[in-house]
C-alpha cells in the first residue's frame, strides 16, 4: 500500500479597504470600512461553508479511525481573524491538536508574505511570531515548515534549516526533477541540508480544481475511482496530497459531494487497508532520527536555483511578480523595512506586515487564459488595476507615516 500524506493550508488575507486620496494622513484603517467589514463578512461566510463542516468532519474521522493522519498549517492572519470573528473555529483546531500522533501542525510564515525572497531578517521574525502564536493556541512547536505558496529555492531551504526546522514541503516541478519521481524524499541543495517532501500536483488538483468540472474526462470523481488511482503506486512511494483547506465547501461547494467524497475516501481507505496515512514528520524525521546525517547524505538532491511555487501553470513566481504593478509595489514595501523598525510603532509595524501578504500582489496579476481565470476567481477586486490603485494609495500613506 502506498503512503499518503495529506496537507491543508488555512489562510485568509486582510483585504484592503477602498482607500481614497482624501483619506491620506487621516488615520483611516487600511483593512476595514466602518460597519461594513469585508474581511469579517468573507471570513464568516467561509467559516460556515468550509471551516466548521470540514474541521468537524476531520475531528470525526480522526476520533473514529486511529490509522488516519493529516497535517495542516495556518497563517497568523487567519488565526487573528478566527479569534476575532469565529472563536469556535479555533476551538475545533485545538480539539484536533489533542491528537498529536495523527494531526501534525506545520510551521508557516505569519503574514503569508514573500519575505523569504526579500529580507532574511524579516522572514525570520515572521516565522518566529508564528511559532509563538502556535505555542499559545495549540501548545506545539512545529518541526516541519511550509513556506508561503510553497515558494522554495536552495536559499530558502538554507534559511529554514538555520531556523531549526527538520524538513520542508514544496512543489514537485518537472524541470528540476529531471525525470525523477515526485513520490520520494529529497534533500535540499544547501548546508546543512534538510529533507524535502513534494506535492503530487496531478492527484492533488484532481480534488482541488477538477472535482466538480463536468467537462473533465474523469468526472464524476468517486472515492473508489480515486482509491484505485492511489493503489497504482508502490509501498515505498509517498503521495503528497497538498491543497487549500477551502477546497472543501468553498472552492468545491457542498452540493458537489466533496464532503461525502472525502469521508468515503478515508473510511474506505482504512477499511480496505489500501492506504498507509503518514504525516511529514513520519517520513522526514522519525524513521531516521538516530542516523539522520547518513540518511540525508544518501537522498537525491532537489536542486532549485530559481524560486518555484505551487501556483499557476509554470509553478514559478509569475503569480506575484509578472508585471510592473507587482514588481514596483513589492520593491517599495520592503524598502520601508529599516524605517518601520526604527520607529518602534506596533500599529505601523502590523500594517506594514499585513501589506506584505502575498494575496495583495496576486490580485494585481494580469495573466490571461487559464491562469488569468484562476486569478480573477480568487481576486477581491474588480480588476488588477483596482488592486494596484488601492495598494498604491495606502502605500503612500504608510510611507508618509514612516517619515
């Protein structure tokens, strides 16, 4: 039976208010607009459609099936919003954390930012802030790391290794695998190296993107059909099924049968003993703890000299850095680092870090065809130009505050 590793991401950004030029220097909140708070409304909607039903289902499956395992990570900004508007979501996550042998919580970047590409010190600060919040809410210290949008290269692996993590998750990109399988553990091309676990994009996206697509040749996807696909892999292979948590109930609505599909996938997989569920630590740490250095040296190297991600067709950074809107705003936001830190103003620091969230730059993307459709679906605004307009006015206000 093959090893199956489920990983889910829980994240919601703070969307920008319709900040006007007349709001400059008037202490207007960048992320809320009086009685109408888009962030609150979106979070509560997704909590009803996705977070509550899926977390409840996972808790049921975990408690009834000791063989079942899964891992997840949450951005810090997700946890902030859950604490403010849906504390019962936090309680469900806390109940899941009481099953540490079955549920693994991974390390993350607190603000879901691109800081690993722009500032090593800021990246370390955001990772540390996330660790503190996880300790406070769930009493855990994560051992495995998952960076924003699975963004990864050799230097990011080096940064994560220096921060004390013992493994990392990322995308399997064919141009870097050079014909090798995506179902084995690799090691990073850095010193000291850390093991790398890869996403199986085809099988992950069959659930996350194609499940309700009636034009898809394999629609409708049933649990039996999916289990048959998984059974084609060998016992020494690890199938990384990595996806957004919002897949369940938000991207794939309950009416598509996504919750029943997942329930029967797990219960039938356990009943038939056709799957072995594992978590990242099970394959990246536990079997090799005593001879870790020797084991690492024997792993094939995943040499990634250019940044990759799990987004869009090319699995690169073009979702966030493919036009002048994005490149310009990213450069300017990180140029403010020294000025923001020097002022020692907590509100200013928080605003600056929330503006680093990768979603702001994702919304500015001007791609066409399939990638463009995905960006438009996820965008909080009518157009990339509107995303850029709001961000620039707020950035001007933030810059003035730094002076």
